[in-house]
């Protein structure tokens, strides 16, 4: 009797647990059905792309990106490869639609994919030839002397896109095709992408603009005799000429002042160098081995002559890499850093 009572109790508990399990399973099925997205109750969320006519080749990449984004956003509506390809085909219109319509109907029988549709559209638009044209143009593209960095930066971007140029090659190409005055300081440097080169090139360009502005504003004071404004006049102790002075001490004519400005502009266009380049106009000053500390008057005189504060040479500034003393300072700094690093490791 005791054994029968135990079996009956266990049977009752088993039935009770089975009923709870059935109730829980029913709730889970109901919740799953409520959250399952179907094509009948799904509301499209992606933006519909502008249809491609085939008249403008430049519009293809924008259209392709919009189609892919729409398919990815509204995946429940396009669950099969062929349904995605058919949707992409329906976003064509005009001549390109009529041209590949027969091909699409034939491909539907064996299976059509979005990738195949994109390839067929690219052949219709002759985009493979654009790739070769872009590669050829990239071989000769360079920055014009009158161009700004901002203007030139966007020229090779479209060519790189068509040619599918890797980022490393883009960086090297962009750095080497800048005009010499900007490219020379960048060539020894290492950059990982074109944005870094672009930022460095803009910085150099802005520095050159500031120098040009300073030179243009550093004009002789018309209220003082010309001899008092000459380089080193104050340090040499030159006296103000009297009203009865000779013609040679009078202020220069406008024609002569214009020639001096033309010399400065002509020399400013040359690449920074420590050796006298071809085309240099005016006096060339060689560098000094042990230059003395400058005073304000001497500094102003060097600035007017376009000479280096550090080595007193013509043709460059103290911040340019070609300055002999700039190289020495860089070497000294690097040696100090190595020494500090060795001492810290020890």
C-alpha cells in the first residue's frame, strides 16, 4: 500500500510539471510569433535610390551604393539572391534598362545575382575603360604652380576611385606630385594616409602665406629718408642726409622699387636651397661658419634680403631642411633623445 501511495504521488507531480511545461512552451511560441518579422507586416525603412538612366557615368557609383544600402536596410523584403537582383534591376530606367532587359530575363532562368547585374551595368557604361583612363592620367598628374593644396587634393581622388589605387600608393603619389616648394619638406617624412600628407602640405602652404604677408608689409617708411631704411643702416650708424645732399642719396624712383620687388618675387618662387640655383636674381650670400647673435636691426636686414637667420645664407629660411645648421640642430636633438633613452633604460 505504501508503495502504491508513493507512485500515485509521483504520478501527480509529474502531470503537474508537464502541464506547467506545456503552458510555458505555449507562451514562448506566442512571443516568437509576435516578434517575427514577415514580408506581410514589415514596413520598408531604407531610402529609395534615384533610378539610373545610363546617360551619366558619374552617377553609377552613387546609384550602386544607394541600392546596396537599401537592400541591407530592408533585408526581410529581399531574402533571396534573385529577389535582390530583381530589385536592383528595377532601379534602372531608360536606355540602360532596355539594353540589358533581355539579358536579365535569360539569367533569371539559371539564377541572377546582384553582382552579375552590377557587372553588366558597368560594361554598358564602359566603366572598365574608365579604369584604364584613370591609371594613365595618374601617371602624368601634377600640381600646378598656381594651385592651392585644397584645389589639387580633390583632383586625384576621383582617379584613385576608378583605378582602385591602394592607400599606400595614394599617399606616395600625392606627396610626390605636389609642387616642389611644398613637396621637398615632405619627401623625407613618413605618412600612413593621404589625409596626413594633406594636413602637412596645408601647414607648409599657410607658413609660406604668412611669410609673403610679412614681406609685403615690411615696406620702407616713406616719412624717413631712404638711406635710413636700408639694411643695417641703424647698426652702421648712418646719419640722415641733409637737404643739400647729392642725387645718389635721394629716395629711389618707383621704377627701381618695382624692380626690387620683382627680384624678391622671382627668388621667392624658387625651391629652398643652400646652393645658388639657376635663375637667382641679385646678390647671393654664402653661409657663415660661426655667425654671431643677431640684434633687431640685423634681423630686419636679413629678413628684407631673404636670408637665413641661422646660417646667414641666401635661398632658404632657418626652418627649411636644407639649412646646414638646421641639420646640425636636428642631429643634436636626436643624439640627446638617444642619450636620455639609454640612461632611462639603464
